[in-house]
């Protein structure tokens, strides 16, 4: 299997909404974003799939070493073998990839977020930087860095997408002993951590829980609005894949809200056909 086949299989198997946005890119950009997404999946899977934190830390340390080797021209892993040919053209920097590993390491060090500032810092590492790299791949010309407005848009959109992920995955994260809803907000809405960790229905879906989740959804919706307002009009065409992801995730967020935030015992998702339809429609609207 070639590195290119490896990353393609990794992206396709994930079933992520991101994959549907990649389909509309020209070949070089599609190859770059697919390899980058596969890198993100590889390091994220270390935390999600390795039960022993010590082993997970060792694996992440290996990825740091592999990152250094790759930017020295000697990648070993197929993901970085597939990604490195595109790094210069799309201004993908080693320090950006290292920050994504930093975000995964946060999951090994802590399983709670104290407040909004801590939540936003986590989102910055695991999603804001991902958004910046992705936006660079979508719109970079001759290795030039993103403009400040587009960079700010990419970070804010990454935050919005991650906040949506957190809402969708409250039950799944609780199964792993993690709660990404800020502690001070749990206290504000009088929701106990043990209620979330038990993941029991129907009593887990109290009025207190509903109020907490409406607050979280409102913050995510505001982030989408802020992100879209930051994107310069002349960049909308280049950044269509990000706009597709925003449309898909915002529709998902709407489904979660309309369903009464029933996320403790199930993982709500859109069907592949629906994701493809939203992506295609967004592509058409931003031509």
C-alpha cells in the first residue's frame, strides 16, 4: 500500500464530515488535506484508543520524533510520507503539527476543563490550529501565509466545530471519564459531574441539563456567526471546503438542539447522503 492509499483509506474509514468537503477540491489540495486529516486522526486515535496513559504518552512522543524526522527529509510513517511533499506548497509548518500533538497530550493530563478560557485553549490546540492548516491548504498560493482575517476566521471556525463535537460527544466522552463542559458552568446550572458520568436516561436529561446544553449550543452558534463574519468576501470561493464543514456541523448542531440534547446515551449523526447533499449545495452556493 502506498502512503497515498494509506491516508485515503484512513480518511474514508473515519466517516467524518470533513471527508465530504475534500471531494470537491482539485487533486493537489485534496491530496494534501487528506494526508493532513490522516495525521490528525493518527495522533487523536492514540489518546482515544490506547487505554494506558503511559503507553499513549510514549506513542505521542514517538510522533514528535517522527515530525522532526519528516521535516529533516526522513519521514518513516506513511502519513507523513504522504504529507511532506505538500508542506512547502501549502505552508504547513512543523510547529503547527506539534501544537496538535500538544492538544492530544492535554487529554492525557486532564479530564476536566475549569472554565471557558480553558475550553477555548483546548479548542485552539485541537481545532483552531487544524482550521488554520486546513484553510492554508484550501487557499494558499505559492506557499504564502494566510491573511490575518482568513487566519482569524479559520481559528474561530475550528472552535465552533470543536464545540459542536463536544456537545455531540458528551455521553461518549463521559464513557471515557472525560467532561469537556467547563466545571464552573456545571456548577452554574447545578449539573453534577456524576450525573454525566453515569449517562443514564431519562433522569439524566433534567431541566438543569437541558439549560446547560442550551447555553453550550448558544456559544457554538455564536462562534459560527463570528467565524463567517471574519471571512473576507474575496476568500469565500477558496475557503468553500471550510464553509461546507460549517454547514454540515451547523446542521448537526440543529439536529441535536431539536432532539432535546439526547446525547448521554447515543451519538447523533447525519447520514452520509445528507452530508454529501449539504456539501454539494454549499459548493454550488459559493461558486
